[in-house]
C-alpha cells in the first residue's frame, strides 16, 4: 500500500507542476482499486488501496485550495463524491445515494468517509479543470472541453494504467485568428506607422 501511496503522491506532484491548477478549481479523480491490484475492474474492491491513493493525492490538492470530486462506478451512473462547498461553488445538484465498495467503488466510498462534508452529485456539468483516471474508468464526461493529455513519468498506480488530463479553453476563429499573446503582438506590429 505504501508503494501505491508514493506513486499517487508522485503523480499528483508532477501533474501540479505541469498544470498548476488555480485555487478554487475542480479536479476529478476516477479509479478502480481492482485494476490497481492487478484484477479486472469491479472484481476486487479494496478500501486499503483506495485509502493509499487518497493519502497520496488529496494533501497536495487541498493545500492549493483545489476542490476534489471522486467519481463512483457505473453502478451509480458515475455520480461523484464532492465536498458541499463544491456544490455551492459550481452550482451542482445533490442526489441521494451512498457509495459502497460494490456499488460506487472503493475509491468513492473511501472519499465519502474521508471528506469533511461529503455529498453526492450526479454530474459536474463538465466543469473539472483537470483530472486523473486510474484504471480506465472514463472521467472525460466530467472535464471541461477541451481535454489535453498530460504525460507523466508515473504511468501506473499499482497495476492500473494512469491517464492524466488538463483542459484548455476552446480555440475559436478562423484563418485570421491567433492563439498566443506573442502572435497578437506580432500582428499589431503590422499596424504601427512605419518610419519614412
């Protein structure tokens, strides 16, 4: 379990270095402890593995004031555990259900037990700024458009594949549009008066 905790801690450290999420933003975490332990999703739930993951991930996120949503499994339609503060901050709708290892999964259950004022929500309404998927549990529906993969040196937590994603604002415009401040300033130079 210590190896799982260390991998989670290293992964979130790299994530936050590559994508320093602002205070008050929303991070989504999904994971299968069965996959972490080398089994097929849903076949070997482990509260111990879930606790190890949360021990590694939560402290750095909370220290930066980032709100965390932990996705439950498909048996709860991928509902999420959040702190009540996130419901208010993001206009989420609370639902009534309590996760357990066989319906919701161990990670959501451990988060519900660990959070200070946990509630369940059906959806984040695609407002998460970044997130991690441990074991292929499909968190994409909770991320803002446009999701961009983050390549971390940590490729696995336990035996589960780790996929991290950040988001960026949509690029809008057409052939004349520019997408960096530097390009904008370069374009402005074309309109400055030229010396005679």
